[in-house]
């Protein structure tokens, strides 16, 4: 069964091919993905690698966690399931109601 690994502290210059080549010496890489920023299209500095077996994943963690790649010490560990996050919106409020006054800042006198 495949094991998914989190890979953090990646150089912004690292490509998915670079990431795959880094992990291939430790076993069969099933999939590899860098997480990209939606606004800029740049790497966010982390990604995920899926190894074919738990033994290969353990070997990759042991060899690569803390190893310097492209001038950065990698963080490699088993990926945790994604946590549920609150959906949309801006939370509780604080923007509501209240009379803000009347006539645009200038008082007309009658």
C-alpha cells in the first residue's frame, strides 16, 4: 500500500521533476506534487510524494529528513490527513448595524 509523505522547506526553485529525482533512489515514486500559490503561480515551498510501500517511505524519511537540498534542510515525514476547516466567510461579525448618522458630514440648519 502506498504511503504519502509531506516534504517541507523546499526551495522555491525546486520542480516536481527535481522532487521525484530526490526520492527515486529510495524506492518507487507513485506520485509527486508541489503545492502552488493560486495568486502568484509560485511554489509555496512544500509538496507531497507518494511512495509505493511503507518500507520505502520509512527509508526515504530516514535518509532525507534534515538533508540539505538546494540550500534548504528538508522536512520529510508521513503526511497527516487534512483537517476540516471552517467554510468560507469571515467569521463572527462585528460589522453590523448601528446608526452611522445622517447627511454626509455636513449639518444643514433650518
